[in-house]
């Protein structure tokens, strides 16, 4: 690209960033927080439906073409499209509408769905994770449409359901072709506005140990599964140490982890001191770094289970993979990376900062299933989600919107 053209593009990116409506960014974030979107099975109002309806109406009011599709009953995905008119690249700005439980309201300084604004912070469940990022993306696109309306290509806002659960929303989105024909995606998760090109993988496994119930005074009349579970957990610790020694600490993601998260015995019914459980279960949360082979790791856990059986021929052990989310790694020279990197100077007047995503996001499946290069970047402290008094800084929120606006201009305008 010629120097003059590059300067002109920088000016357009700066114009789009400056066009971000700061008051509207804050207002929209607060409006979204005020709509509880915790998934509560059995409660007809306990889903993302109200938040999705609000977003759909908001996008229609801004002139976007909107479609709504259920990822599961009463759990809609909302998609808003802007197509300026000329062919070009396609960009997805992605966020999720669901939030985790607010927990005990007494633990909150401000009511969790009040969206209280105090000392430059918006408080509430989902403020950072991730209604702030979603609002910033929507306002950013509005700024681009108003200030640089004749860009080539297209932009899609994807407000998806169930990211906090089994990621049904993004899976349905990809299966329905929602990512087809797009060339890059910005995942607007709370990452302190750091560019994240690396994301940990996740595996969730369930280990079940079946023995035979007996009276606690006569354990010899049954078969106790709890020692098998204990031996299995000990094996997990050894395997974690081996994996950490083999792969080391990733620069942005840290160490790979194998964590037994729950132990249950009995699996059914209430525990009693004088009853030896007939069945035990262990849930395992595995977090992987780039380079780890999920298949080989799963095989290693099956080997641990086989060792439990070998030590006690009575042992009935089964291992089930409940979810498998691969790690992701976006090449540093991908066009979407270049666009986000370049956006920092005109939008914020500084160089970019870099980080890594410690968990999985909807971007996991956009990358793994749809083959789309992703950059995860958004407002909010990385360690604040899922806590009482969750908040997002208004300055960081507006900065994210400006970054997104400038990045849209660069991504749609630059040549490969």
C-alpha cells in the first residue's frame, strides 16, 4: 500500500474511533446488565431470551438486518449484519448474552442487576463478562457506519447464547452457516484490552467408580469405590506434573492443568455416616496449552484408570469425555491480527499490549470448526468475571469501542 493511501486509511480509522458515542456505550452496557440473563432450568424467564430480544430490537433500530435463531428452546442467537454494498472481507464481532449466576445478593455492594455507576465503574453481573464488550462492539459498528459508510465487505454482530455452559450458541451458529464466508473474528471477552492470540484448550471428563453398597459397620459385605477414586485422583496429580514438565509454562497461558473439581459418593441419595456408598464420581477439568495432544492426554487418563483396575480386579471404572475444546493459536501475521494491532495508535494513541485467554470462549469453535482466525480482546479485568461486585471500568469500555471501530476500518480496507 502506498504511503499516501496508508496515511489516508489511518485518518479514516481515527475518524471512526473518534465517532464512538461514549455516553451511548455506557448507557447500552447498563441497559444490558439490567436484563437478567442467567440460565435457570425450569424457570421460563431464566434464559437469554429477554436480552436477545432487546439486542435484536436495538440493532433493527440502527438499520441492521437482524435474524434470530434458537440454539436451544428459548435460548436465541441474535445476528445483525451490515453490508455496505461492495464485495470484500467479512468480519464477525462476537459476544455472548448469557451470564453466570449472581449468587447471594447479600454479597454484593450494589444489587447485581442494578448496573450501578460509581467512580468510573459499572457494577453488575455480566458487566465485564461480557455485556460491556458486546455493547462496545455494537456502538463501534454504529460509529463506523456513521463516519466511514462506504467501506467494502461486511460486518456481523453475533450475540450468542450459552457461552457459560456447553457453548450451544456458537455451535448452532457455526452449524447453521453463520460463520461461512467470513475472514476474521474479534471475540469481545474481558481481557483488559490486551490482544490475545493464544487460548487454552479445555477437556471435561467424568470418572465413575462402581462398587457395592454396604453397612458402614460391615464394609466387607460390599465393595468400596472410594479408594479407587482416591487412587485415580493421585494418578491425575502425577500426570499433571508430567505434562507440566513436558510442556513447561506458556508465555501467555501459564502451565497446563489437570484439576479434579468434584468428588461425589454416593452419586444418588444423601450421604450417611453408616452407609458405604456403592458408586463414586470424580469430575476433571483439564486445561491445555498449544502443543498438547488432547487424544494422547485422554489416553493417559485411561491408562490411569487401567492402573486402578489392575491394582484391584474388582474395580469397575469408566471414563467419559463430556466436552473437548481445543486450544487455539492465531498466527501473528493474520490480517485480523494486523488490523487490531494497527488500531491501537489511532484509537488510543499507544502501542498494543498482549496477553492470553486462560479459559475457552466461543472463539474456540469459530476457530476450530469454522477455521476463522480470531483475536480475543475486550474490556474488563481478566480475574473479575463470576465474582460478586463484578464491574467494568467506563474508560476501558470506551477504549474497547474505539479499538473495535478502528479495527473494522483496517480489516475491511487493507489488502491481504
